[in-house]
């Protein structure tokens, strides 16, 4: 079944409930949005570094 890092479905449900209790249901969409934006910015930075690396190799 579903097992992430050795966690079963019951443990995952408990973790999700604790997160909802800590942050509140209204803050979770904002948290998810900011995480997505951070991930996108990190990916763009990696791509830019790769482009610059390839550019330096060509020169």
C-alpha cells in the first residue's frame, strides 16, 4: 500500500491532522503557495546556473 519513508496511512493521516491544527485550515493554502513559489525560484536559479556554465564552457 501507500508507504512513504516507512510511514503507513495511519501515521500520514496523523501528521496531516497535526499540520492542520498547527497552521490552521486558512493558512495552509498560503503556505502551499509560498512553497510552490520558492520551488519555482530555486528551479529557475538552477537553470540559470546551468546556462551560464554551458556558456563558459563554450568560450
